[in-house]
C-alpha cells in the first residue's frame, strides 16, 4: 500500500510520519476504508484533507498542501486536526462534529477564515465541504474535506466593488470637498480593503499639507494630524515622497503613533502613500494615506488596488476643481458684464450734466445774431456743438439700453398704422441717401392684423436699422419693406453694403458687439444700436434677426406679432383710430449719417495762407472729419498740410503725390488702421523713413509702448492739447531732418573715401595757424603712416619727414611761394617708413581766412609711381618702333621708285603685265619691263633681266631702264638701241650680266620688229594658235652685242606676243624648255576676251608654290577692231518689223561707239532698205551690220528675185519712190547684187574722228 | 510722260488734238514709217477738217522715213482738195532732216 503513496510528494512525507505514536497505528493495520480514503485523497488533484480517528488525525494531499497548508507542512501530517487548524478550530469543530455525528455533509461557500500559513494571520475565503468517512463497519470514523480556496476572487471582487462604488459616489459631486468626503465614506464602507484612509491636500501658500478627511480614524487622532508642515523635520508621514510624485510604503511601526484599530480588532501594519497628480501640471497636489489590511499580503494586486482607488479619487478631485474653475469663470464674466452696464449707466449720468452745459451755451452762441457768419469763432462753435451732440447721442443710447436691462423702461403700446408711421422715419434718410448716391425705397403692403406699437420704441428701431444700413453701404441702395407674414408684421431693411461675416452674425445683436474690420463710413459707434433694436423688438413680443452675405449685402428683419395678447395689458391702450403720426423722432441719428457723407474736399484742403518758403509737408490721417479739420487747422500755420480719411487713402496720396515729411494719424480707422498704415509705410522704401505720430484714444502705457514698438515716432493720447501736438510734430520733424542730414553726410564721406581709394588720391590739409596736419584715409595709406603718426609730425616738419630729401627744398619752395587763392601743382617723391619711394603728383591750394590772411593749405596727393614707369616704358617702345618704321619706309620708297608702272593705256594693243621681286621683303629685283609710246601709233615693248637679286641688282636695273627710255625717244632701230645698251652695261658694271629684248609694234604694218640680247625667246601666235618662239638674237649685254640685226615678225589683229623672264620658267631640276612649253600651253592664243588677270593666272599655274626668283611677264595682243551683228525678219509677224530693224541697228551702232550722226543716218537707211525689201521683196528679210575700224557696212537681203531696183526721181506730188535716193544721199558707198536667194542691197558709211567729237 | 524701255518698239503713234482760233492742231508723237503711216492718215481722216487749216505739231516725231514723208504729202493733197490747208510746225530733228535731204522744204508750209 505504501507504494501508492510514493507516487505523490505528500505520500512520501506521509511515509515518514511516525504512525505508531498516532492512534491510527501502523498503516498496514489500517482499515481498508481508511486506506481507500487515503488513496483517493492522495491521487486527487483537488485540494483535500481528511481526518480519521479519535484524534482526527490529519492527512492532506499535494494540492491542499500547496494552496492552503503553507508553512504548517509537513508538520501537520499525522497531527490531530485540532492542532493543525487551531486558529480556526472554533469555526471548524462544529462542522466536523456535525458530519461525524449526523453523517451529513456540510457545505460552506466563501467562508472567511483567518489562516496562519505565511507567518501572519491571513484573511482567506474557502468553499469547502466536509463529508463523512465510514470505516469498514460503516461507522463514521472520520471526515473528508474537499476545499477550494476562493480568496483571490473574493478579495478582488470586493475591491472592484469598492472602486465602482467610489466611482458612483464621486460622480456628480461638483465640489472637491464632496468628492473627498464621498471617497472617505467609501473607505469606511469597506474597511476590509482599506482599514483607514487619510486625504491630505497641499496648501502651498502656507507650506503645509492639510487633512481633507479621514476615514476609519478619528479627527483628533494624532495618527492623522490636521496639518503637516512641509518643513517639519520628522513628520508623522513622509510627505516628501508623495509630493515628489512617488508612492511609498510605510511600516506603521515606524510611525510614532499607533494606528487605529481596524476590523477584527487588529491594527494595520502597513500604510501606502499615493500622490494625487494634476494632469495639467503633473504636480502632486496631495496624497492619500491608505491603511493596508494586516490580514492581506501587501502584493502587487493590493498596491495596484490602492493606486486605482487613489487615482479615481484624484480624478474626481480634478473634475471638481475644473468644474469649480469653470463656474468661477462664468461667474466672473457675468459680473464683468454687469459691471460694464453699471459703469456705463453711472458714468452716463455723470456725462449728461457737463454735456448740457456744453450744448446749451454753444447753441446760444450759434444762435446769437451778433456772431458773424464768417467769424472763425462760429466755425469753432460749430465743431464743438456737433461733437457735443454726438456725445449726447451715445450717452442716450447707453442709457436707454441700461434702462432696458434694469427693466426700467415703460412702454405704451397703441394701435398704429404701421406703414404710415414707418415711412416718415425711413424718408428722413432720403436726402442723405441722395447725397451718397444711394437709392432708398420704401414699400408697404396692407397688413391683415392690428399692430400695437410703442411709437417711441418703433422710431428707435427703424432709425437704428436705417443708420446701420447707411453706415455700411457705399454703392447700390437700401430697400425697406413692411409685409404681412404668418400673423406678424415684418419689417425688412435690406442693403447692398459690405455685409457681415458669418461668424459675426450670431453676435450681431449683442451688447457692445461691433463688426470686425467691415468697410464702413466711420469707425465710430458704441455697438449699442442693434442690441437696442433687439430689446425693443422683444418688448413688443417680437424679435430681430439678420442675414447677410459678405460683400453683397445685409438684410435686417424685425417681426412684431399682431394683436395684444402677448403684451402686458397695463401698457396697452386701445383706440378706435390707429395712430398715424409717429413720435417726434430724434434727428440725431440722421444728422450723424449726413456727417459721414461730408465731402472729400473738406475745408482742410483750403490752402490759403500757406507759409512761404521751404516748409515741411504733414499728412493728417483720421476718419473723423472734425478731427481731421481740427488737427489740420492747428498745423496749417507752420506746415503744408494734406489730409486723408483712412490708411488706404493716406497710402494712395503718398503713392500718387509727394511723400510727406511727417504723418499724424489716428489709430482706429476703417479699411486700414494706424498700425496697418505704419506697417505698410515701413515696407515701402519710399516712405519707410517718414516719421509717424500716432494719436489714439487708447490711454495707458501699453498703448504708448505698443505704438512705439511698432515703429511710431511718437504717440499722443486724446484728448491732447494743441500745444502738445505742435511741439511733438516740430520735434519729430527736426529729429528726422537731422537724421537725414547725418545719413547724407555719412554717405558722402563713404563715397569720398571710396573715390579716393579708387583714384589712389589722398587728400590732406594743413592748418597754418596751429601748424597741424591731417589727411584722408587714402592719404595715410599712401604714406604708410597711421593717423597719429602723421598728425604728430605737424607742419612744416612733415615735409622733411615725408618728402624725399632731394625734393624737399623744391617742395618747400613751391608751397612757400603760394599766394592766397593760388594753386600749385608739382611732382615729388615721398619716402615711406619702410624705405620705399613713391612718385606722387601733389596739388596744393592756399586758403585764407576772412581777412585774407593765409589760413589753410589744402590739397591732394596722387600716387603716380606705376603710372610714370608705365609711361616711360611705353615711350621707349614707341621710339624704337618709330625708328624701325622710318627705316622701313625709306627702303620701301626707294624700291617703289624703281618699280615699273602698273597699267598702260595703248591704242591698238591690249596689254597685261606682272612683276614680282624674288627676295622677300624687297619690292624690286633685277628683272624689269617697260612699255614706251613711240608716237605715230607705234609702241616699244622692253623686257630685261639683270643677273642677281635684291636692291643691288635693282639699282643697275633702274639705270638701264632709264637708258632704254632715253634711247627710245630717239626712235632708233632696235639693234642700235641694243648696241648702246651694251656699251652702257660694260661701263656700269663690268661683271654684270644683263639680258634684254627690245621690240617695236607697228599696228599699221601689223608687224613687230625686235632685237634680243640673250633673253629668253618671246612667244608669238596668231589666232590660229600656232606658236613661234622668237629665238633670233645676240649675246647678253655687256659682252659686246655686235652686229646682230633687227628681226621682224608679223602681228596681225588678234595675235598675241608674250615676254617673260627666267623666274617664270626656270626650275631647279627641270629643263627650261619644259617651262617654256608649259607657258606656251597656258596662254589662250585664240581667246578674244580681255587679258586682265591672265599674267597672274599664268604665274599661279606655272609656279604653284610661288615664285622664288624675280618674275616679270608682259603679254600684248593686237587689238581686233571688228564687230558684226545680224538679224532676221519675217513679213507677217504682226510686229513693227521695220521699227525693230531700225532699233537693232541703232543699238548695235551705239554699242560700237559709232558717232550719233552716223547712227541716225544709218537708221534711216535701214528703214528705207527694209521697207523696200518687205514691200517689194519677200520674207524672210535678213539684215547684217558690220563694223571695221571706222567703217560700217549695212546689208539687207531678201528673197525676191525680181529685178534690181533703181533709184527714182519722183515729183513733189509723189508720195513714194524716194527711198533709194535717200540711201544714196546718206551712204558713202552703196549698191546691190543678186544673191542665190534673191538680192542684197547694201550701204557703207565711214566716219572720221572729227565726226565723233561732233556727236 | 511715257517711259520707254530700250527694247520696247513703238508700234503706235500718239495724238493730241486741239482746236484753236479756227485751226485744228494735231500733235503727233512717235515714229512714222510704212507701218505707222496709215494710222496717221486714219486719224486725220477722222478729224474731217480738210476744209480748215490743219496744223501738224511734229515735235514728238522721233523718226520719219520716206513712207512717213509720203503720208504727209498725202495729207497735204487732201487738205488742198478740201479747201483747207496743211501747216507743219515744231519740226523735230528727224522731220527736218528728211525734208532737207529730199529737198521738200519748198513743198510744205512750215510755220
């Protein structure tokens, strides 16, 4: 059997029990039922214990040991049960007895038992059942207890309930005290959870915590003192901890006093201090001292519960405090409201007396006939009276309203024809509306009911609504309607004004409410008007309401129910006839409205009597016309004054016109107030520095400070004395002027310094009387001295200190010799402290004082060191350049003088030449060519080559050229010219080799006769292109020319002759023949066009890399002086054929430069011949025109093979037959002959050069 | 004013007609040759003034050949027949030349 025990731990311990000393004896001897019971006990997982036998010996199982037995294990095993549970035996024993004696089981649910199982008496709850155990004979020998501990649940439930109840109790408590009291009640209601609780709240003012309440503890118990000073050295409770926001568990044995006795007569052992924290500031404002039940372990569950409790209480307190706060605020507001009204009422009364004294006398003055209409006093009285009336209105409105509030108003409701009463009221605004350009309409429909109205009230209602509409409407108009609707009279005032913002609408009819920033005619207004309307409407049993759209318009509505049922009967008077006349309505509202319309050209604009000269301009800005006028008048004597009606107006004026020197502005204005104006002015660079003086009705330091901080130059409070305003304006203008001058000065100084720095010019000044020197920053920089060093030198020592010793005398002398008003200017060197020298230009002027005696030396000093050096370098370079240039020009001129001419004008020959010196940089070499007019149509062509290059060869060449020209004039035959040249060369330069060819062209003989001394053969070809090289000739010049004869070659018209030098055809490594051949090939012998450019192209072709030796080319072509044209005509072309032929001939002849007389005659000839051919001959008719030299041939061919015509001799009457005679007369020769086609009639004409000139 | 291009050929004569003091003045301009002579004759015929004095203003005639001359002759004969007269005035160079060459200056009345 014991083997089954060993399966559980308890079982093992059971084995260890000394059973023999128990009444049960050895387990082996136990009755079966006992054994069975033990087995059941041990194997069950449910907590169970059993007792058996006379001593009720104790057994239990694992579960029971774990849950319930606690410390008493394992001692309890085998002990008598009464010993085991001695502490609760009183509770247990009766039950056990019941079971054993009656055999009936017991049942207990959640029985509270104080168990000692953890070292202290623990409150616990168990649900258990004792059931009998019978022995083998069926006699109840023992009991079995099955137990379930429900402590946790029970305690938790209790705590939850407490919390819930706390919540219930504290909800709805509006005061802190109530909440706390409720909490304490709750604590007392559940002493098992919290034996006691003390609430302490902080009283910071007194630096202590005060007991707010105590639960479970008497008020006078020292354990819970009424207050604990924060500074107390050893307080009853450690207040520091919770006030620092921390929970603290206090061992009550450390507390000097004994805790109160709790339930079950035990004193708590621990208390938990939990802080109350204000969620807004997270600062503890108190704490709860919660006594903890000694019968429960202080575990997390418990402390958590206390925490929750305190938290809930704290929340309740916070809520109460908040509520309290709100209540107080509301009360404060209400009180303020009331105070305002009271204030106004009282003060208003106070106002009336002086107002009366204002209005009375001024009214008298205005009515006094002895006060002249244009008297300036009248205007003043006017202003005073007007404003006095305004004040009076305001006061009256306020009084009305406060009387209403106080219920002091008495009404008198009568039957009234509402339309008839309303209309005049509306129409009082008619003229004002007209003046403002607004439309005003009134429309009333018949009402179905009877209206009981107090006419005085009604007047106020209507006029206030009208005034309001008028104030905010600038364009469009106001429409007033009276309608019948739902048993009510409905008055509607609709305007097209600036409208009301949606969030303002609900507050519209509240006292003192004024719309924000609406565009209105004036900023004035107390905000009472509409409230009054609302109240008065209410008195009538009706109501006032409004709808609006911002920027579109507003509609105000007043509804009055018909009948009298809603009115207090005491105030109603019935009459048979409805009243048609309204009350004598106050006109004040209307006049006020009119005042808003005062023309822009207020008298302030009158500028008569402006002070002359350069005066400051002041701009006065205020939305109140009177104020504007007043201030403007004050200032007008001294300044030029302009006015503006608000901030926007002021800005526009400044933008369009001149910027004022000072602005005086009111603060409260529509559209843009004083501060807004100031801000805008500061943002615009044009106006940012204009001083602004603000004038405000807002008194007090704050207003002034605010104004000044915003940037106003000054801040005046209304009312102000005229003197004060004038003084402030003057001071601010002066300050501004000084500031501007200073700024300008500073700017100028800065500019001057900058300029000096750029120019490297310094300025200096010497005071001759005091012998002091001073200089500009740049001056000091130049000299390398500090200001103190420089000024310490004084004058005239400064000269020796600064000027180069070699220049000092000169400088001193120059300065000393200056006369007053004179100017000296000189260069000098200065020596800087570091030893470096600088070259400077100094200008000095001597200025005198009033008497003309020398007083100051002033001047400038400019560093020209670098400049001078640069100038010198430049000059040197230039000189070198010029020298080189000169040499070059000389050489060039010399060379050019040796060059052959470039163009030649020869009759009979078309000539083109090319010359290029071979040596680079030179213009002439040894080659030359020449063309000489010999007279009588003949031309000499010369080409020569002096061996060698450069200027030396050129000079020989030059001499030879001159010689040839000389010989040419003698008109010697070529070979003789050559002989002479030969001699000359021998004389000039014996070792020189010169080749030369001399040719003479005769256009009449069409020949060229030439002599060639060793020169390359000229080339000749006629139009046929057959080239001949003219190789005949003799040896070069200087070797003895001998008797080589002159050669001749023919040069017909169109033939070309080419002369050239070896530079063109001779190349290293190439046969000279090849060069000549190339030249032959390159010339267009057959060409007829001009030769211009041909030599260049030849050079390009033959010497693509450019010539490296001298090259000369001369190309001459015998001029062909022939022209020919022809045209063909058909008879029936429909064109003016004869005229065509004429014009053709005329044009061709003109092109050929034929004289005009010849052309004219030939035109006539042409006309005759062609007419004949067309009339008598046949088509086609061909015309040919030829010119050769100074002869023209005209041929007309036709196809008619008739007999040859003959000239006739017509009579004077004959219209025909004169043609050929005319031809005969005009031609030098003429004739006709047959052709294969038909015939040809021709006419020839020659002319002389005399004819040419005649045309 | 008529601007003539160089290559443009005058195929037409231009006429200006005026009446003055019992005479008809016809100004002719252009070139009078075989191809334009008929135009001249035709214009004169249209005027139908063979009974009056016809004055031909010839300053605008830039060219006239024998055909033109013949036309002038023809007109003269017509005027003579009609009882009127033909006068030539303001002869251009061309007209003067041909009259000179053909020795017709004694035939025409030149004013």
